């Protein structure tokens, strides 16, 4: 349902720091719209951002946000091949699952938060089997941060 109020501030701060260090942001429509709804405007105006979408309509025309509507996965592959720096994917399971299914995700960063939600949007809905290699684990208070690398990209 999009509710993220359960995410601890320490994780929100860590993610925001990652976003601030990134050169290029990549997300799905739901994440893009959620950021605007929560803040009233696009808060990452200084970042080049790409939004994979099934429909056009850039409501952030004053920012450097580009909507990928025609063959978004093919365009993301091209962006990845041309990127001088890493592309940071932000968002939820639907978009991440699509990237995994298309073998476009190299690193998967997961925060395990000890909160039972009892419903909501599933984390991943990938249809293809994929294997990941553990790169790093760390604990932050009661939270575990796990970093994996796709075996296809290692």
C-alpha cells in the first residue's frame, strides 16, 4: 500500500545518504510518485533521474527527470552500458523484480527490519530464478543490512 512509516529513521538517513552520493537515480513510477506525494515536489532536482513507466507525463518538468516509456528495460541496459558511474536503483519490489528478471541488477542491498507488517506489497515478485553472492553484512541497532552481488555479474 506504499506506507513506509515503519522504516526507522536510521535507515531513511542511510538511504538518503546513498541517494545524495549517487550521480544517477533509477526508479519505477510508484516510487517517483510517492516521493512527490510525500514531499509536495521533486526533492532530487540536482540528480539526473530516470523513471521506468508505462505512461508518459513528466510532472517534474523543472527537474532532470526522464521517463522511459518505450522499451524501458532496453533503455536501462543502454544506460548501464554507457554509465561512467553507478546507477542507483531506489524503490520497491515490483521494479526491482523487473530488473532482476532482465538481468539488469548487479548489487542488491536489503535492510531487514524487525517489524511484522501483516500485509502490503511483497518485496520481490521475480519470475526467474537468480543466484546471489553475499558481499557484506552489518548491523545497525536491531536492523541487518545485507549486500549481495548477482552471480551473473561477479
